[in-house]
């Protein structure tokens, strides 16, 4: 009984010297060690978590020092948790053989969780175009819902909660990219996965990719097949031309091939050697760049020997 009275007295004193907001904040940001098995990934998480060299280095750091910055999770109705910020730390902890990860548990709505998830990941040093594309799209849709605006493709209507600004204008004000650049990134979500991967890999430049996003899925698939056969990618001018043909309903496979066969203004003549003619000189799986470098070195040596014989 005395123990109960003491507890009530401490609670009463706490109420005297702190505000309810401060007590809620302290409770909200308390760090807990949560079993990794109880934490699910954020649905449709747009940021790729790869088991690459950087991840292995992070796992080694976690193995030695632990997770220095807690993750952020929210508790679901079934008592489990959902990761909001910290997917890479979660994988690193798993690779390091840890069963738990320190996390802050916060009560968040779906839209609040989306916005925090996007904002925390966009701060990374390297963000792929596809990651930005889907992240901006998810955040924009969440902001529209928060403003009570119907989820439509056009963000022009002004939400009263945004002080006279459109959702895209507010998003741009909170982001490193301009309003128009955010629009371009979101356009990339209309690309088929195969072409979007080429954008991430740097094989297709950003601006041509935006123009290609206006093509239908069938037209994009035909273009992808043509790029594979011809070993080429479209310039901005070629992408704009295909977009125009697509708008008029005239972008056939033959038109795509014709456009892709056009010589680009800055295109240099290329000399190709069929792979089957040189594969016997290299081990299976040798990268094309390594083959090219080796051939150049061999030719340099051959030229040097020829000059010596001519003396």
C-alpha cells in the first residue's frame, strides 16, 4: 500500500514540474530494444536495401559497436511493429547476427509514416532516380490525403491546410529539388521496370527517360527490345520524337527501329568485334570492360613490337 502511495506521489510531482506535452514527448522518444523478427518492412518501401559492399561494412560496424542511431517504428494493431526509418540498419543487424535492434516507437498515422519515411531516406548521400520517383509520389499522395484533397493525377486544386500553396509547391519547398524537377521524377514511375533499371544504372539519361515515360507499356517494351538488339539508347531528341509519334498513335515497332537507327549528332563511328571471336581468349564471366582494356593493351604491345622491327 505504501509503495502504491509513493508511486502516486512521484506521479503527482512529475505532473507539477513537467507539462503533458513534455511527458508525452519523453514517452514517445524512449528507445526500446525490439526483436527484429517482430518488425516488418514498410509497405511498398521505395528505397532499395541491397546486400552490397556498403551493407557488409555497415554490418561489421554493427557487429563491433552496435546500432548507434535507433530506428523509428510504429506499433501495429496485432502488437507487431513496422519499420518507418532504419531498413538498412535492420538488415545490417540481421547480417551481424543480432536478434534485436534499438528503436523509437512512435504513434503515427499511415500518412505521417509515409512522410517521415520519405524525408529520412532522401537525406542519404546517394539516392537512385527510381527511389526519388516513387518516394516523391508516395509523399505527394500522403500530403493530398492530409489536406482532404481527392487523390487525382492533377495537384492544381489548392488545399486550405497548405496556406494557398498546392501540394507540389509545398513538397518542393521541403525538398532539394524544384517543383518542375519533382514532376519529372514522378513521371519516371510510368516507366516499365526494365527501362527504369537502365536509368538507375546510368545507361539512359534522366531527361530522355522522362520523355519515354509518356510511351505506353507496349511501346516501351518494343523500345527495350530494340535497344537490346541494336545495343544503343535514345538521345533526348530521339525520345521526344518517339513521344510525338506515340501521342499520335503511330509509334509502331518499325518506327521505333527507324528512329533508333538515326545517327546522333555527336555519335562517333564504333568498331565492334563479335564476342564469340574473342571469348576463347578470356575466362568465362570476364566483364566486357576488362576484355576491352586487355585488347587495347595487346594492341599497344603489338604496335610497339612492330616499330622495333621496322628500325
